C-alpha cells in the first residue's frame, strides 16, 4: 500500500531535492580542434543517488503523489507535473505544465 503524502511532506522533499541538486558535479568534455583542446558545449553531470531517487524514479512521491489540483483543467497532478515556478504554494494556486503550454501557444 502506498503512503498518502501531504503537501507539506512533498514540499519538504522538493527542498531536499533542490539541496541535493546543488551537489551535482559537472564533468567537462574536451575535444581537439585545429590542434587545440576545446571544451564541448554539453558536459556530463553526476547526480547524487538521492537526487536520482527523488527526480528520476517512477516511484518517487514527487512524480507519483497526485495531490495538487490544477486551477485551469481541474486535474490532480504530482509536483513534477506542475509548472512550479508559476505556482503560489502559500495560496494553493497551481498550474500544470500542460495548461501552461496550452496558454503559451505558439510563443512557447
């Protein structure tokens, strides 16, 4: 049986995920061009195990606990399905990524 999470618990996990994200290591890649070593545009990133568990795992509560209700479509969505930077968590105001993309139209 899966645990029922509260918004406070999810937001605490989000804070933990952001703290773990700061521990990410950037590994540059180089290649030789005209006899000089040049850094590639896209480096590799090494994430902590906890970050991978919270962000990438299908079982992560951030992906599976659908406790936020989108104001536009009324669907219950998980934290990672939100357009989080547009949400006001203190006022329970949430917009899912799909509704945000629809509202942006061709501008996105």
